[in-house]
């Protein structure tokens, strides 16, 4: 048995695999199994395949779009990353994690995002900061989101944006 298979008993097999046997088109189950494959088994190709299948079965579920955004961003496919993050946020605008993830793309890969969007780096920085602030505002008790927003201001030096630090 794998780690996921030991969680609970649904259908003939335990855990998420049992859920998929019983509900093979359930987008949430497909998404979570994709996460398991991608994150715990290192099987990126099949993780992505399950996320795409989740989207095909429920195009209004934001989770797989966010996961695809992470995958494409980390593999340097910024256009696909941006599209998927934006779709996740469109579907679930109150999810701080989705905004955090998109902010990270803007702020960690500023030159590449600027090139992709045909923006200058200052505009990419400002959009990233807006997303970072929105994530922090959505979950004000989450220290990591607050810390991330605060430290993102230092990116301004790299992109040569003058900040009013008192503000």
C-alpha cells in the first residue's frame, strides 16, 4: 500500500485510489491523485495528466488549474503557467494560495513574465505586489503570507522601482 492508500476505505481499495475506482470522473479525486503522483511519487507526467483530466471533468474546479500553473511555471512555460493561475483565480478569487502562487511567478521570474506579457519589469513588479497584498489581506492571520508580502518589497531594488518605504 502507498501512503495515500492507507488513509481511508472507499470502494474496494482504500484512500484516493478507492475513490477513483468508485468515482472515476470525480474531478477532486483526480486532482488529489495527480498531486500525490506529482509531489510524492515524482511522476510529473501522470500528475499533469490527472490534472488535465480533472479539468476536463469539471472545468469549474479551480484546484487543478492552480496545480497546472505551478507545474508550467516551474518548467519555464510561463504562458501556460499564467493562463492556469489566472483561471484558478477567476474561479476562486477568495483563495489566497492561488494569488500567492501567481505573485511568486511575477516576482521570482520578473524578466521572463515581462517578456511574455510584453510589459516592463516595473509593471510586473507592481502586479505581483498587488497579488501578494491581496493574498495577505485574504488571510491576515497567516504569518507566512504576511512575511512573504513584507519581504517581496525588496524585489523593488532588482527591478529598479522606487518605493515610499514610509508608506
